[in-house]
């Protein structure tokens, strides 16, 4: 094991929580209101919301602009809040996630943030709904750039502002559940801990530094602490 990880950056969907399909349904409902149809099949695994929405606009023959995208996001957030709280989509915090966050966020020598394809308001809605929001004071989000590989430097900059110290890629750990999380870590020069609790099985995550069946494998992720 290399040097201890001092900055831990967490993906949300499939890593910390499973919304039970609430997020996908909210995107489709927003598309129906905005374009009159649900649009193409969506691959959400590791994708950014801004990339998904831009592609959706183009699918319907429209060039995405700031006003149109903001209008879509407003609809999406309305539906997301409704679906998260409505009981139709029984989501959950994934096994081991709460214990891991309590341990890691409780360490004074570790800074914890989000690195997610969700837009910031969507990320906050999900974390708030599942009672995890108090662990995260900052993040890099899908509204910052459509290319997930460009979010790492954003996260480092915000981590520095949050913690009052800079972090190197070498002391950064990205935790996620897709090959896109792994690629994001590699683009930054950080390490990646992949967890097979999303839609990608463990054998599709082998490029990560370590692959876990779930975050319950505490003996593995604790190795990054010291």
C-alpha cells in the first residue's frame, strides 16, 4: 500500500445509495414535460447529468443552451424530490456505507467530499434524503463539466478551500462503482477503490487499485487510512 489517503472522494449512486430508480424516473418525467416524450434509453452508470441532458436535447433535435438546461434541471429536481419521498421507489443506503463514512469523516487527518455525476442540487437532495448530507461539505458535480475525467481537479481545488490545505493526487482516493470512476481517478493520478454494488460486476472493475464486493469489507478500505 502507498501513502495514506488524506482526501476521500465518494461517488453517490451505486456506491453510497441505491435510489430504487427514483433518479432515472425523474429524468424521464422531466424529459416528458420538456420534450413531450421520455427520450432514448439512458446509461447512467458513471455518466454526468450535464452530459446526459445535453445528449437528450440533441436527441430531440435541439441545441442545448443555458436557459433550456436550467429549465430541465428545475423539472428534474421537482420530480426527484417527489420520487425520493413518495414511497414508490424504495431506495436504501448501501451496505457498509454509513459505517465507512462515520469512520472516515470522523478522522481529523482526513477530508471527505463528493465526486459525482449528479448536479449539485440533485446530489444534495439524495444525500439529505438518506441522512448522509452532514458528512459532505463540498464536492465536484456533474454540473461542473460534462466530462467526468475533468472533475478531479475541481474536487482538489474545492477540497483545498474547504480544508485549508492542498492535496496531491497521490494522497487522494476516489471511491466509485463504475469504470468511469476508475478512469476519472486515473486521469487525476489518484487511486481508486471500486465497489461492485452498482450495475457493474466485480470483473468489470479490475482496473481499480482494489475491488470490493461491498463497503462492508472494512479490512480492505481501512488499509488506505494508514
